[in-house]
């Protein structure tokens, strides 16, 4: 299925220049307060691993999975102007029910925080715990991740089921939100734009007009790569003073899935990036990754593979480490300029709205195809191969979606727009292509 159909799960954070946010009224200037916190999110039991058609069970944490929180607030002589808490998780996605659980728990812990101002996103690693399995039944027709569910063998009693992991995850995220909120102190922020080649469009187009994800570019019928890639590295740096860098929020327009097929748990190239940044600056540096629009992007190379491999081998770097080297280089190239432009008072406004958007309609033809697949497999799901089983679930979801659309022709999308000084951050719950 096209990745842009992942409707309700992923919050992708896409910073852009202030001139694009002209519809907002000018907010009041205020003194900046911020707080950071981070926590580990892999459980201490084996889990199913998200991201592929087949079921992978892993108890090995190859490198830490983190939830990192940044709480931001501005104040003036009249009191609080506005609030935001950004949480980035080393996960494949964020489900709406996780967000709801977190908000309910934070509301009980932190009375002064407007929980609608909590924004939770994922780095889109394919080596993180799965968030659904075949036992879950209360699925919304737009919860596409519910279609991508795994059959966990019943005899594996030690495996933590996704439903239990969701509760574990919600507790960890709500705790880290509260910790970041309580850590708020005066400080400064600066913004800068760097560049690093991380993302590559993964859709190959052929002479007959067809396109394939990860298509063979050595095929004589290969024509071109379908779309663009965005090599921007948007950097927000947060300072207690000009000498104390406390944290970085970094947007890269690419999912973190360089090692997506492995059976262990891993934050992918963001682990290597955080490691290098902490070695370069200081050991307690907070790093909050934002995954920008990258629905048709991947860190995997589509061509020049041998030349790239030879260069990495000469440097003694893995593919993950090479990506981290580039991101850290982009940050380092702009950080001194950012240090000279720290602002402790700035305009801040955060709008969180539910916007009804017209949905892609399941056609009668597509419904008939889905129904045929569903009917053919409904009495023998245990005999279906892993890809066929997921296709059967997708077909069932499409049937439910068409019925839902008859009475609900709009998707209720939660969108956030944040102005923070001369920077805007927008969110959307879709896997948008960069040239959408």
C-alpha cells in the first residue's frame, strides 16, 4: 500500500521559514523557559518488531530506544503566554490511542499544562516494538497500522504483547513529559539551517510509466527517480547561557530505517548521531529528532552503491555511522553562528486544531477487490503467508473504511502550528512526500 495512506499514526514535524506562516496573528513577546528530559522505552521482555511483513521477535536491545521531551513556555509580566511539549520517540509510528493515554496521565500529574499542547512524534525506525498484533480487534477504519499486525506464536509466553507495550509506553512518555515540564528554567534559543545528504527518493520510474519502491535502477527500462529529496537539516539549539548548550532539536527529512530488516531493537542512525554529538559537545546533551516529510524517502542508496561502500570502507564506517557523520557535520557547520544569535525573549504561539479533511474514497472497484481477498482468506488465516495475511487485514480495513465513509466523509486531523521566534513548526498525521 502507498505509504501516504498511513493516516492516523505518524506525527511528522516539518519546520519551515516564518514567511510561510503569515496567516498567524503576531503573538506577544515573552521570556523563554524550557526543560528537557529523556527516558528509555524498550521493555525488559521480548517483543514483536515493527516494520516488515514477517513477524520478528526480539529480546535484544542493540542500542537504546529513547523518548526525548522538550517543554517550552514563554511568560511576560501578565503570566504565561503559551506552551508546547514536543516528544520524539524511537518508534515506527505513534498511534492516536497512545497520544490519548499520555494526555490522560499527564493531566493527572501536571495541572498547569494544557495537554492538548503535547505533540508526540516518531523517528520511523523499523527496529522498534510493534504497536499492534493479530489479537487486537477494536480498530478504527482509519487506523491503518491496525492492518499491519503480526501473528505472535501462542507458545511464546514470554513475549510482551503490543497492547501491554502501549500501556508501558504511555506511562514512560507521560513521565518524561512531566519531568521535562518540571525542569523548565529561563534560557535562550537559536535556529539555523544546515544540509546533509541523508534521504534518497526510493521510487524508480520505468519507460512504461510504472514506478516501484526500491526498483532496480540498473534495469535497461529504468527512466528516472520519481521525486525530489530534501537535504535540509533544521537545527534548533537551546542554551542556558552562551556557554551551556543543553539540547538540540534536529529535523531530517528521512525516516531512520537504514537497518530496517534486523531482528534486534535499535534507534538506527539516530543512535549514532546522538553518540557523536555527545562526544563532540558534552555527555548530557539532549537530542530530539524530528522526522520531516519523507513518505517516499529512505536512507538506502538507489545508485552509486559500490562507490559509496568503498568510501565507507576506507573510513571504517558503517552506513549508519556515515549518516551520523553527515548530520553532525551539518550541525557543527551552523552551531557557532547559532551561538551568536541566541534569543531569550521571543514571540511564541501554539495552535492545536482538529481540521476536517476530505478523505480518499474507497471506490466500488477497490472495494470489490478487497472483498474478494477477504472472502478468500477469512476461513484460513492461519494458513496464509505473512504478506498474504497482512494483505488480508488491509482488505478488511478497506471494506470497513468504505462503510465508515458513507456517514463520515471527512478525516478529523489533529494539526499543530507553532511559531517560536522566527521559526515555524507544523505537524501532520500523514506520511507526506516532500513535494506533496
